C-alpha cells in the first residue's frame, strides 16, 4: 500500500496535504479538544477548553486565558516529526504544492516547508490588539506579567490564532481552496474530516486520487483511493523517504 502512495506522489506535480491535530500529536503536542474540563479559579467553576479558547473569554479573562494557553497549549520545545519532514521533502522534490494545516504550532515551516496555509493561525505570530505591532512567540513566553503587553502602546498582545467565536482567516482559506482545486493528488492526515473547514475543502477537489491517513474512519473513506490507519509520520516517511543522494 505504501508503494502505491509512492507511485501516486511520483506522478504528482501539485499534490496538497491537509493536516489536522493528528499531525501535531505525533510531536507530543496535546490535542486540546480531547482535554478534560479545566478548573478556573477565577470564576470558581469548570471551564471547557472551548470556552477558555473563545474570544469572549480572552477579552474578559486574559490572565486566565494565558495561564491555560502557556501551560496546556504552547509546546515551545516540540520538534517536527517524520510527517513534517517528509512533506518538506515532497515540496522540495517538486511534488507538493502546499500544506494546509489546522495546527497552530508552526512545525511545518520549521521542518522546511515553504507554502503552508494555516487555517487556524499560528502561535508564532502575535500582535497588539490596539496598534497591531507584531511580536514573536518568545515575546509571549518571556512576558513578565500574566498578560503580555505591547512595548509601544501598552495594549494587550494576543496570539494570531483563531479563537472560538471568531471567523477563520479568509486569505488562508481562499488560498487553500485554490490549491485543492488545482491539486492532482490530495492527502489528508490526522483529521476525522467532520469539522469545518476540513469537509468543505474536500468539496473543491476534483482530482483522481484521495488518500486518507487517520486512525479512525472518516465520512470520506468511501471516496478515498487509499486509506491508512497508521501513524502519519510512518506512512509519509515510508512513502517519501530521504534519498541517499
Ligand atoms: Zn500596541
């Protein structure tokens, strides 16, 4: 089966990879959607990750937000895994046109991928809500107080990630849709394909081969030419290994 995927990649010129949380969990980054209810001391009640990561909670409780965000969501020591590196090789070899990711950790770029569309934003980009001054991840990690404040105007600095109650970044979505439309191979990994925009993006694909790499069944398995229930890193590295050059 992996040799079939290798052949598909060899025949591709504009493959697109769409990745969900499963890509990052292989780098030991927790999937917050599977986290248990978290206790918020401030409000003296249990707060779900969905509420903690909502725009209204960020505005009303920025210190609580950042406590959770830094302790549970940021993984500054996480490193790219075999999936990230295999995708970077596929791009370098002229096979892959774009990576579309729901992850916010920036690991695809760290592994060397150039065209990455982040449909939920990135923890590596942060900006002042008042004056829009931009800051990196280190600024947030090293902020002296519970909430990082802008050096220019004192405004609250927030991560450029899509919180609940917020719209997904339009530019990244439009570029993703176009890449999928033009794709000659679509590989989906680490997502159950039930949540927007994952399912929506699949509708743009009119190519021949759809490959799904996911531990659990997805609603699109019937449309797939190949399905793997294994580790994404194992499958992608197996299909497109580092060549001895
Ligand atoms: Zn500012």
